[in-house]
């Protein structure tokens, strides 16, 4: 990957942003081989890699978001925090501190240093798109957040940024993406630090439009008229939306390293692999049962079971999946229910001819070990997601959103692309015959609500590898219909329903108290994780 080593430069020099030289020892302490100014393209690379390369960010995704959405369950942290609804400031705050302190800080600096430079107009535009991407995750998870003043501590000495209303933030998102799409120029500067599209400006135009579509569809409950207007504008944009070859993926290296500055590997994969001898990325029963119900060919590509009687390197474990299917049947797989640890309701086991041992824990389906490799891609946005959103827009608004493709065709395009996407993780490909059979077994519903349900349940499966979007889209549509853990008989500690947001980090109360208290007051006087963000209207 020819741009990946730019981050080495960026990581070595990031500290230069926090101070300026001011004494007589400057000259003698300056390394003549190092630039005193960070390269803006390198900063862009660093920010892009951090999206899925920062293990502290992905820890919040794993412990809370994938558990709330009942895609995963059973591992101690996933169940303890996200499954039994315990608030942990350190885990909930890591996402906040790392996004503001690393990704956004670098992007704001790139945007500032290139804003008046016609020779870096494309770099400026791409950085602005990535800034929207970061802030969309933050505001969707926390609600009102520092936005307009954020990241400007060094540039404008703003140490206590105010919290902006999410509605105002969304307004700016939509305006900003429209402006940057127009600003991107195929005849202007090459963006050498771009590790998503290698500087392909047309793809960035389509990505900007597609982000606009994602954001516009967030408004379907709170402001459907505005949502429709924005969607129609996106449809009329000549540069178009993501195509089959436009999946926005971050390429990583197969590295296993818990150093906080190591962002060249997919940290979500590392988080799933864990620190212990036995990886425990268990599939939740709700996710498993939905795939079983649909006779989904992805089920045994995504989920496998392994011999857990011998500790050691996770990739050398014996795969027991096919033996269980053949000798025991699919009912022998027993995924953990919401709110339960893998060792609760101890799984009934079987005698394995393959290992000549009694297997019980191994009846708990886990993520395919291929997903634990550090070089799996990080997903920003895919063609599959966009096809689902287009299909939903056509279902919701009928003749208002039209082209030569039907809503059903867009839906099928999305399902096919979602299934084919699994090949990016180096697992056995879903065949065309399997996809065709899936559509026979699970035809597109005839009624409007049935169609919206089908589309968004498919997006839920797709977003197993994009936790923030899984959580946001579930709250946006209320599909799939998820029940809280206590409905399954599990213990729940600080909520009796699935939380709708994460709490602000306690550090905000210490270091940005006035702005923090104003945001809390606007929420009703307490930092309530059951409060709905602005667009998550009942």
C-alpha cells in the first residue's frame, strides 16, 4: 500500500502541533532532517487510518454498539457493559477523546492550512468530507456536541468549545457536502495522502453525494419533508452516487499490536481477537436466529465454531463447524442471548470425533477467524448501503424518487453487493446461485412497511462491520425490532430498555464545564443515555 507509511511521518510530528519554539536553544535542538511543519497529505492519511485503526475507538464500538444492536454478545465486556446496560465512563469516553484528539484535530489543521491555497483545493475538500464523516459518528452517538469550534484549540485558542445543537450540525453537514462536491476538481491537485480512493476525485464526488444521502435519510422521522428535498437534490446531482467499484474501504496491514499509536492494522479485528488465549467474539442469538429464519447463506461464512479445549494462537484452532452441522445439526449451535455471558445457560455439548474430546463451549458460534486478521478492510461506506437507501427512498416516496431502476431492483442490488462484500474479508465467496435462491426464499415484500423492514434488516446484517452505522440505522428505522436484554430474563443494571445514546465523558465536566452543563440542561437536567438524539423521534 503505497501511502501507508505516510503515517510514520505524521505520528512522529503530531506533537509539534501542541507547542511552539520560544527559547535560545531552538537552533541547536532542531533536527535539520525533519520538517518543522506537518505535511497536510500525511495528516489526511493519519486521520483516515485512525477511523478503524485506533483500538480505543473500536473498543467503544465493540463493548456498546455491537451489543446494543444485538449483533454480538457473550464476551465479558460486550455483555457486562452493552448487554446488561452498565455505564463505564472510560469506555464510553474513549471514542470522544480519540476522535477529537486525533482525527478531528488533524483534519481541522489540514483544512485551515489549505483553505486559501488553490493548489491544494482537492486536499482541502477531501479533508472536509472526512471531517463530516467523523462528526457524523460523534453526533449520532452523543447528540449535541462541540462542532463549529471543535479542534481549534491551537488555531484560535478555543479551549472551551460550546455544544451545538444536532439540528444545526446536520444543517451544516448537508451544506458542506454540497459545497465540497462542487469544489472537487478533476483537473486540480492530486491528493497524494488519500488511502481510500488513491486521489480519484470522481469517486470522492460520489462519496460526498452518498454521505449526503445517508444524512438526508436520517431525517425521515424528524423532518420527512426536508429528507425528501435533500434526497431529490442528491438524485439530480450529475456526479452520481457510489457504484459497484466505489466501496470506501481502508486497507490495513496484518499487525497485532496494542500500542495506542499503531494504526496500520484494523483495530476492530484486533479487538475481536482480544488479548487472551481464547478469542471470544461470539455472535448474538438475535443475529443468528434472523439469519437462520431467512436461510441466509452468510450464516456459516460469518459465524464458525472452534475447538476451545487447547489454548494458543487463534488461527491454528480446529474448526468444528462442519462436523457439528453434519453430525449434530444446526440446532446444536447455541449463541448467547442478549444480556448473557457465554458461560451462562451452559451449552449442551457433544463428543467430537475430530478432536476426540467433549466439546461444549465450542457450540457457541463466533465470528469466522478470518475477521480477526489485522489486514481486514475498514468500511466507511459501501455500494450495498447506498442501494438499500435508494430502495427505501423509492418505497417511502414513490413517484417523487424515480429512475430506470425499481425499488426491488435496488434492494436486490444491495443484498447481492452485501453478500459479495464478504469476499473482501478473504472468506469463501457467496455464489450467484446462493443469492438467487435467497431471493426465492425471501422475496421482496409487497407492502410498504414490509419493504422498509426488509431493507433495514438487511442493512443491519451489512453493518456488522460498521458498528456506528448499525446503531444509527437501527434507531433511525426501529428495524430490526429488538427487545431489551431483560425481556430475555437477563440482569440489567442501569436501564430497562436499550440505551439510545452514550453519555458524555466525565472529563467534559472538569475541563469544559460551562458548555457541558448547558448541554445537560438542554437534555432535561441529566446526562440520560435513554434520551433520544434529535433525529431519533418516536
